[in-house]
């Protein structure tokens, strides 16, 4: 099996999507992939960050974690995104990151990347599904290959049954309240690696 490269790219203000990214890392590595866990650059003003104690604490805790770049997108065979919901869509930080991909897109370097996505919000119907779908809409413009989790394992039902991608309900301080989410995220990551590996073999065969 050729070495598959996976970038797990997250944005987090209070920590939940970072935790989901770490679970995804465990799943991707268990499936044999080489993995980078990378954060989307913070673009909010410090005044906003410091006004929320949980946000400020998380910012300080993760400020030295590696940031995602366009080189990381080009490097990866597969990408797993984990993004919080903002008014039923992705956060401005994530959109800013996607807005930087035009050069890679124009060169065709994002075509056939295998992509899966996860999200979070503060209540069970806070826009998690539409956030995942918003990410996938961007990916369609890339020409990426979408890898939704579907109902491909019983862990998906145990974590709420979202077929688009695993989603979390979180508290104000970033604690994940969704039960049984970890095994579902691990399964989603493994499935993403398996699809990417099959595609890589097929395209190179």
C-alpha cells in the first residue's frame, strides 16, 4: 500500500473541533495514513477573543500549533475539515482560508482530493448539517471527491446519525456533549483514507 497523506484541518474557538481533529487523526493513522493536524489561522481581533474566557484560554493553549497552508493542501491526498457553525455556515476564518485556494484551483491541483467534513454547534439543531454541506459546496468547485460518512457503520447512529459528516453539540466552554462521537469520527477518518487509497490506486493503475 502506498503511503497516503492526510491533512486534518480545523478551526476552533473553544476546543471542540480540535478534539474532533485529534480523534480523526487517530482513525486516519489506524488506517495507515501519514497525518498532519493543522489549524486555520485566527483572524478575529484580540478584543473579541479576550471577551470570551473559553476562547481566550483555547487561543493561548493552541497558539503554537501548526497552521494550515496552501502547501499542505497540495501535499495531501485526502483532507478532513472540522469547522464550527456560524449562523448555519462556516466561520469567517474558514471562509478566509478557502478564499486563498484560488491559485491551486486555477492550476488544477485540488482536483480529485478526497474530502470529508465535520462540524459543531451549541445545540442539536444549530446548523451543523448545513455547515458540512457548505464545506462540500466549496469542494465541488475544487473538483474534489466527497467522502460523506453515510450510514456506513453503527457508530454513526450512536453519534446522532448525520450522514454528511460527524457533528458535535458543544457547551459554551467547548465541552462536547454528543455521546459516542469519538468512535464515529474515527470511523469517518478511516473511511476517508480507504476511499482515498482506492482512488489513488485506481488513478495510478
